[in-house]
């Protein structure tokens, strides 16, 4: 690796970073969540100049721990009955899953296909996970499509 290569990336523990980097990361989080109405308000809230924000915003990123999280795509067939999707989502929540995407087709012949992509923050046995979803009232079938 060339030490002069300006496009290299590094993972650094947050407590050793300069305060300005942490403030930029916090400002980006606030903006992403829409907690303030303007960049000026965000910068004032975190104690950062706008010029410093603009200088670092495209270079500073929060690292999401991938070692403990898995992203799964789940395909399910649901009966066309009120509350089935809600119960499936509750079962996902009870499994510690965070729903990233959800696509549901229009019901045909009394059933609808649903594809849900979730992030599991804890290690979960995949068979137990799918069995829990299959046990939901109104769920006809469940299978894992992919895992990252």
C-alpha cells in the first residue's frame, strides 16, 4: 500500500478521532433523520462551522458493524386476510429483525407474495427464524431467498 494514496480507507475507533470528525458524523445523522430544518441549525446544534461540515461531509462515514449483523431476504406467501402482514411484521420484530425493504404483490386467488429484506442484529438460527415466521397465522409458506 502506498502511504500517499489519497483514496485509502481506514477503520478507526471513534474515541481516538478528532472531535471535528465526530461532530460531522453527528451532523450527518441529524440531517438523515430530519431532526433539524436547516444545515445552519444542525451545525449550531453540534457545535460545528458550516465550512467544516462541507469540508468533511463527503469523507466521513459511520461504520456499521457487519460482523454481528446479517441481511436476509425472505419470501413469504400470505393469505389475503386482514392482519396477516401485521402479524408477520410482529414476528420479524420479535425475532430481532429490522425491516429494510418490503414488497407485496396484489393478492391473486386469495394469496399475496411478500418479499421482505431484514437486518438481524443478533446471531439467529436460520431454521428457527423461518419456522417462527411459518407459524404465524395466515402465512402459507416462507423461504429464505438470500443472505449477506
